[in-house]
C-alpha cells in the first residue's frame, strides 16, 4: 500500500538520488513520483506499454483504449519504418549491381524472388530468379521465365513450365507454324545426368502419338531398344553376319524422272563412300584424286557396270576396272596410286576387323512405316572410335535412303551421340544437307550433345570444320539447354549472342530435369517433362547411378 513506512522509505531514497524510477525499475517518461491509489491498478505489462504514449499526454489512471490505440499506432509506425529501411537497402544494392553488371536490363527495386518448381525431377529444388521492371515495348528482351512470349504451341503435351505450372505442348513443326522460327531442327545439350535423355525419350514418344515417326541414328547404350520394344517399333542390330548395305539406295520415288533419280543415286553413293573412307581414316577426308575415283565408281554403280557393294568396289579397284577406268584429270600413275590407297582403306570392311556388317548386300530390311526405328550399336566397344564412326557413317546413308523415298511421313531424326557425327567432316556435310532439305524430305533433325566446351576437339574456331559445326548448331533454332558447367558458358554465349546474364547465372544451376527451351529469338521458358508411371521405368537410365 502506498501509505506504508516501507513505501515512504523507498520514495525518500528515490527523491534523494534524484532519479525518477518506478519501483519495478522501469523509467517514467515525465512528471514526479506521486503516491496515488491508482498506481497499483497498473501491472508490469501495462507500465511497459506507457512508453508508447506521446510526450506530454497525461498518464491514464487505468488500462484503457487509448493505450491500445497508441500501441497499435506505434506498431504500424515501427513496421513502416522497417519496410522503408529494407526497400532503401534493396534499391541501393540494385543500383550497385546495375553499375557492375554487363546486363543492360533495368533492375527492379524489389529483392530477388525465390521461385519453387511445382515438382522435382528426382528431387525438388529452389532456383533464385531475379525480378525486372520494364515497359511492354522492352518486354521482349526480358529473361525467359518472366516475359518470353507466347508458348502455346500446338502439339503433344511434353511437360510443365517450371515457374508457372502451365502445360507445355510442343511439336517439332509447331514453331514454324506459329511464326516463331524458320527451321524445324533442334539440339539438346546438357551434362551427364542433367535429364536430357529423359526429355528426348518423352519428346519422341509423344511425337509418335501426334503422328510423327522417329529414327534413332545410333543407340550406343541400348536405351532406345527398350522404347522401341515397348511401343511396337523396330530395333536393328548390325554386325556378326547381319548386313546392311550403305550403298543400297532403295526404290525410286513416284514423280521423280529417270534423269533426276540417276543424279540423286550417284550423289548419295558418292557421299556414302566418302563417309566410309573418312571414318576409316579417323576423320581424314579423301584427296581430290581419290574423290574423283569414288565419283566414277558411284556413277558406274548407277549404270549397272559395278555391283553396289563395298566388296565389289574393292575387287574392282584391284582389277581391270582400276587399271583401265578413265577419270578426267587423272593420269595412269595417279589413278593407280589412288586405287592402292583406297584398297588399303576399304579392305578393312571386307577382310579386316570391321568385316561382317556393311560390305555385302543387306540381309536386314528396314520397315519405313514403323513408328520408331532404332539402330542398335550397343554391341560396339565404346573405346573403338573408328568402328563407331564407320557404323554412324553407314547408318547415315541408310537413313538418307528412307528420307528420299518421300513416302509422305514426317520423321524426327535423332543423333543420340552428336559428337560421332561432328567428328567426321563428311557426316557434318551430310547432316547439314539433311537440315537444309527438311522441307523436301519432311524431316526434323535433332542432335544431342554434352559439354559445349568439347567443341575444342574439332579445331580452333576459325577452322573450316568448326565453322561448319557452328553453322549446324545455329540452324537448330530450337535449343533445349540443360545444366552446363561454367567452362561451357563462353561457347554457349558465342553460339547465342543474345544470352543474358540471368541465363548465364541460371544455366549452371538448373535443377535436374529442368531445361531451358529457346525457340527462335522470342520464346524462352523453363520446362520440366511429365512422364507417366508406366513410361518412367522404360525411359529411366539412372538405375545404378545412385548406388541403390
């Protein structure tokens, strides 16, 4: 009670010390200490709330609404000041970042947003995506996941956009129909385990449901064989007495006159022979004199003077034909030297370690109407680069025979190991021609690559080979980019001059299974494929990757 001797004694001590302090140790804003009967009505919590009252306002006699209103007002003011300080700090950081960044896009004043994918591919992750502010005029140059343009392509369902969750549909021909691109060709690039193979299988099977037909140029791991068996396709394995003749050009299409057909046959057989020679020589193309002799052999095969097999050609080069065949620009000595060098090269397919696959007439017959055709090369040692290159060259010729038949079917040609194509100059030329003949041959060509930094293996950027490779990659207007190592970003930036700083930041950090779709110069969107429970065991190639 305020009238007790104890309270009077405490009050005396306070007055003597000159401090205005409540008995509980809380300071009082103003006024003197007085002993009124109202003080015991305040508890410790109420006393602490008095500090929010404006200076000069009389102290209420009890807990009242004025205190609650003052507390709410003070809380709002405190939060307002905190938000203002946070925004000021964010603006300062954004201005500093804009000064040091090479990206000319205007930064927003808000902090970075963390966007969670709707579902994970073997795990769910987070991706930091910067936010931008801009006008509608400049929106076309924003990062793909913010303002990438219209992505409502016609086609089968491939997956979901990773940031919005909206369905993503795509057909290889849909960008051209939508006016977004002028080419139906594409490329898929990504590190091992990034999810590119899962996407390709999902894409191919969904395209089959859309009425397209698929050809897998080479299946070194046997992954596509399971897919072909599951959907009633055709899987072909060559070697050990199972022959596929790369010089077999098939039947003449209807509507093609004899003169044009003869020229086509001669050209295709000449390209096939050149590709085989280049593969056997580990990428070294035939000399001009040798090429002239191969052209003469292809011409005589079309005229019926030579049997169109590698075995017959080797016998002809070593016989009367090689000694007497007149070739413009070659004298007898040069022709004899060319015959001997070509015999040493091609005889590896007839009597050497590569026999039993491509030197005779075909014993394996391709069904062009099959929904998917897989050329199984899993039986070849992955370290035998020459044999793999020869198989790729021979099978490339067989694929051209299917395409030039012009049977009215639309096909996707998928090179599962794109490096095998790019390592052979003759195959690079053949792939480039196929890309330019997409309208005539009704085909869409897709190449799978791993690290773009591996392009160094094919020579310096100014070399003729690299220029051709860069041209192929540029003609692939649909690019699906999965996680790449930082060392590959410079090659990617050279390939894509409009690659933004945000994309350079995000690509090495992409979650497994998420790919950046870049279609033409307008559409850029992060896509995660959707795979059914039935298809996943067939598509999955990670069974032993995680050790369980």
